[in-house]
C-alpha cells in the first residue's frame, strides 16, 4: 500500500514545541477562512443550471441545429409555456373574461420574448389554451417567470375553472423548483446520515464534526471552481450533476477520512506523540488515497467521450469534487488531528493494540475455505446478473420523470384530453422559403400529424424568413414525449427530406428527446470500454502486475451486473417504475466501477505491502483483517450518501440512488470482503505476474 517508516520512534521530534503546532494551526485557519469567504458558492450553483433537453445535445445534432435556427427566428431562446384552462361543463363567459384578464396580466410580466398568443378554444368547448413565449436565455429566470404566471392564474380564478402551466416552460420551472433547494434539503439529510454513521463508528462526538467540516470545506472548494466554469459556459451543469457533485464530495471526503483516521489510530497504539502519528499515518495512507482518487477522477473524465453535453459536464464537475475532497482530506483533516491529538477520540481511550475480532474471524474463514468462498460468491453474483437484461432503459416519457405530481404533468394531461396530443409543443421544421408549400403538404400527409403551417412573425400573417429559410410547425396527434410521437417524427423527417431543394431539418421536443436517447445508447457502447481500459492501466501501474488488475476488474464488473439484475427486479416488480433513462446504466457503471475499484485499491495496496513480509496468502488475510472494518464503514457511508439522492422526486435520481447505494454495499460486503481475498489466496504469488514481490513466502 504505502511506505512505513523504518524506525518508529516514541520520542518527540527535535523541533521546538511551538513549531509543532504552528503549521497545522496555519493550515486549519487558512481552510476555515476560505470556508467563511466561499460559503455562498454551493448555493449559487442552482442559478447556473441548464435543464432543458436541447442543451444536452451536441451542436452537430439535427435537433440542436433547428433549436439554434429557432432562436434566430424568435430573436432569442424561447421556452414556450402553455397555459391550459378547463371546465368539465364547458368554458363559460365569466371564464373567458377571467382568461382575457389573465392574458393581459401575463403580458405585463418581464421575462417574455414576445406577445402572449390569443386564446384558442378546444373543439369540445371545455378548454382554452394560451401560449406564453418565455425567454429561455437564463433557465433560472425562466423558472421565476413561469412561477409569476402561475400566481396570476391562481389568483381570483372563477370557481370550477382549473388552470395549469405546462409545455417546455412549465417543465423547466418544475425542474428548477425540484433542484433549486438541492443545496438545503439534500445537504442536511446527507450531513445527518454521515454524522450518525460516524458517531457509531468512532463513538466520539468530536471526530464526526471534524470529518463533516472536512467534507463541507471540500464542497465549498469544488463549488468555487465549478461555479465560474458553469456561468462562463465552459461546462454544462444541470440539476442531476449538481446533486451528484454534493453527494460525491461528502461520500469521498468521508471515505478518505475514515482511511486516514484508521491508520492514525493504528499508529497511536505505537507512538506517544500524536503529531508524529499523524505524519506517519499520512505517509502510510497518501499513496492509496491518492491512487484511489486518481482512479475515480480518470474514470469520471472518460465521460468527456460522450456525445451528450450533460454527460460531458458531469465528468469534469464530479472530478473537481473528487479533487477537492482529496485536497481537504490530506491537508485540513491531518492538521485538525494534529491539533486535537488523542482528544479527537474523546471520551474513549485507545486500546494498546488494535482489535477487530469480526474481521479476524472473516479472514480465518477465507483462509480455510478460500475455494468454497469464491465459488459460492461468484455463483450468487452471476445468478443475480442473469436478471440484468430485464432492466428497461430505453427511455421514459417526460411526464414519468417526476415521482410526485407536478403542475406541468397535470397540465399536459389536461391538454391531451382537449387538444391534439402535441398541441403547443409541435415538431419544428426548417426549410427553404421556396419549398415551404411542398414541405407543409408533405408534413401534413404524414400519419400522426394533425396539421402543419408556416410560422408567422408576431402580430402578422407574414412568415419569418432568415437566410432564405422559414419555420414550419407540425402539430402531432400524440403527446410530444410519447413513443408514438417519436415514431411520427421519424416518418416526418423522411417525408420532408424527400422534397427536392427543401434542405429540411426537423427539431422540437420530440426530436430532441429521441436524439438524446440515441446518443445515450451510443455512449454506453463507447464509454464503458474506455473506462475499463483506463482503470486497467492505473491498476497495472499501481500493483505492478497484469493479472491482478484483470482479476479486480472482473470482480467489479460482475458486481455491477449483479446490481443491474437486482435493480431490474426492484424497479419492475417492487416499485413499478415505467422504465429508465438510457443514461442510467452508464452512470451506474461509471460510479460503481470507479468506486468499486476504489475499495479494491485500498485493500490490494495493503495486501502488497503485507505480502512483502508475509507472502501473498498471509498478506491477503492480514490486510483483510486490518482493513475490513474501515473499508466496510467507508462503504456504508458512501452508500448512505448516495441513498440521500432519493429525496429528490426525480425518477433518474431515485434509480441512481438505489443502484449506486446497493452496488457499493454489495461490493463492500461481498466482493471486497470475500470474493477478492479468496481469489487472491487461491491464485497466490502468481497474482503479481509478471512482476515479483521480494519475499520468500508463497
């Protein structure tokens, strides 16, 4: 794992007493001052989120090209908010008067990019629709504008008249509301979970506070880097990546703290001076902690190979979080441990010799029955992995993304009952002006299209023309987020592309979502092999072996497949989820494989260290008995922090929370505790091929 000092002295170093605490005090003070000055950065991140689907696609995507042309036609980015009124017995004259009054009030709001459309009545006379062109330049501001629209609708509405805001603007506002409080609710729940677990682990009131402060400072440092990058457009930050950043920083910081404190506690049983013990523990831990963090960072940066800008943004955002966690854990935490000394463990008195009876018994079991242990655990994992193909990850409708009832979803359902399913959120066609009539005819003839027309400039009947191009709206019969609408858009593209000279391109919400799904499926096929290759190279360099990395990667991949199998059973049969986003397996893979290898690095670097003196078999068993408790504690903490993501009522977040939390526990309790040690004992010194350990033991 790392280098021990050859001679551990129980005497104080020769430096004057006042200098022994000066450096730790300065480091701790610098961090605390930084924390006070930068405390606002985590809260600012929600203001630079981008949660609309079009921003997730690359610039070369057809739907993105159409979205950019739409911005030129409209004079800026627009998020249409669809206001839908309905009354079961039919819209009355007082209702129409209230709708006219609402439209006038909405028109006076700031944040609009054009006039509010005239009221459009449904054929059954039971609903009326308004289109409010909300400026989408600032997603946060757009959400505030829709919030103001909703306040107008619900103020003094006639009894029995229901009103809701849906469409792209409505969904953006509901996403903003869900993720807007992410820096409060999510952080509080995560902090409580971490403190409770650490209190049980350390049985001390002081150490959990120090570890929590380390995580908090790491989060401030990460946010201080991410915020200017996101606000300057250097990376894309959305609500999902922000939530993952918060969780990852708390989990990683706590993991690194557990490992360092465990080694510090071990050294305190042999050294009288806590400051010397901190130095020894830091030198003994820094290699494995840094290697672990580096592996996770490299795995996350593989997301840069994604076609989706949302994934490309997540990689650097999460990598910055890991880097900040590493920095705080190797500077602020050791400084605080040096200042607190043995008082950090108050009220407990440290034993003269570290004891961990449970893991000694597990170690002995693995040593006696190593073949049985690895065969049985591998069989169980393979059996669970057999259910992985049942995971439905082809995408879900936008209305299924929210786990609770939001206004945009209820409004969309009302809209679909009284208007064509795609009303207010049409497919958008851009073609040459000269072929517009032929394109409209071709689009209107497509099965699933309710009608098509050239989009006119505000307040006129004249088409908007830019560089000889016009915009055509094709209203779909089915809701824009449905599978039927996606099929229709495919047919629509074929039809309009067949018009000679039209140079037609098709965009809109349906096209955006379909291209996101296609890109996500492509990313799975490309990024997963790259992650495996990167991690193999890191492990080969760290362990100086080719066989050991293959064994470790195989066990983690098996654990990942088993996790997907359990996830499929839980999502389909227990929770009744309609499916999952195509990115869910990719996110789960990146986090589980990187974090799973994380714990194997902690274990195997210690195995290599002990094997130099004891041989591979005895070294593996000694490493298991020594690291079992701390690595298991780290896994429980990380699982608890990721489980906190489930408090956000978003399907994607709930599924990631379950998969990562369950997968980390599976990897910690089964793979790292039983399968890897048993295989290591069985393979023996051959595991280090083609390298060699300088030991005469087997």
